[in-house]
């Protein structure tokens, strides 16, 4: 009987511990003492590091993809995740498994990045202006944010006479860039396809880990990065950006059972 009682007591303590872990993050300030999952090399990683700065009880754990972060949340290896609002909504809306804390961490803007001094930036900026003016970009964004992600094959303008437009992205970031059975899909992929047509070029998507995109740009393996990349003062030191094409908020995603 004593053994059974001890086992029951241990199981009870474990259950309470797990419950407290999931219930511990109710606001951004609670992140200071939490285990936080982030995408490696992202703004989220910098923000999370700043939040726990000076508090030895908090930990930032970088992952190579959003799917790895989601798995870590499910297994309770982390208490919360800091990420862009759109992928957070992708997993939280219509699901009873996750929820987004109402208080945002920070606001930012996405833009397309180029190696410093690349004249292609100005051409893409003009093409982007046209896609904004004729509502093409708004239509692309609405299709992914207001509906299920569209798996339709995207026209890459194969064989275009203007050569190839090499675009780097991290294709594990729904709804902006994803791999499907039909190839690449997402807001950024369709945006780049529309830009390539404006420029008379064939779109070539190259999939990298997010934290490897900058090096690929610097080495010339890609012409530009279009991967839900936020404009920051630090990035502006080494990259040139187009005008913003989408606003974003950094948010906190937690398990829905954390109350």
C-alpha cells in the first residue's frame, strides 16, 4: 500500500508540475523565467534574448524550423514560443491545441532583401509598387490569411527571356513559404512569381535554413531573400531592402491548456 501511495503521490506531483509549466506564461513579462522556443537567426530570437536578459531563470532555445518549435511546445520541452503572428495564427486559429497571448511582443515590417549595392533592388521595388497599386499583392495575402493555404501549382515563368531570378527562402514558415506535394507555395512564393513576371524572368526558389539565408545572399548564390524577413537596423547594415510589403507582429504562442 505504501508503494502504491508513493507512486500516486509522484504522479500527482508530476501532473501539477506539468500544469504549472503550461500555465506559467500568461503575458510577455512571464517569459522572463520561461523556456522560450524561437526560430534560429530570427528577430524572435533577439527579442526573446532581450526579454530574459538579466534573469538567469529564463532560457531561449533556437530551432531550425517552425515545425520543430511546434513539436517542442506539444511535448512541453518549452513553455512558450515567440514567433511571427501569421504562422502563430496558422497553428492557433481553428485549433484547440494552441493559443496566442493577446499582448504582442513587437511590431515590424517585412521586405525583400538584397546584397548591398545590388541594382536589382530598384527594379524589384518598382515591380512591387505596381503589384501594390493593382491590388495583386492584397489578393495574394487575403487568399492565404483568410482561407486555407492554396496548394495550386504556381507559375514560375519558366523559360523567360530575361534570365533567372534566384530567390532564397526558408520553406517551413506557413503561410508565407511552404513545401507542398505540388512544389513551393505561400504568400512570398506567389509574390515572387508575380515579381518575376513583371521583370520578365524565370523564378527559381532555393530553400535554406532561415539562419543560412544571409550567407547565401552574400556569397551570390541567390539574388534576393524573400522569406517573411523583417527590416531591422542591424540587418540594414549588411543588406538593402525594398519598401515594406506586409506588417507583422511578434507574438507569444502557448499551449491552449495553459490557464
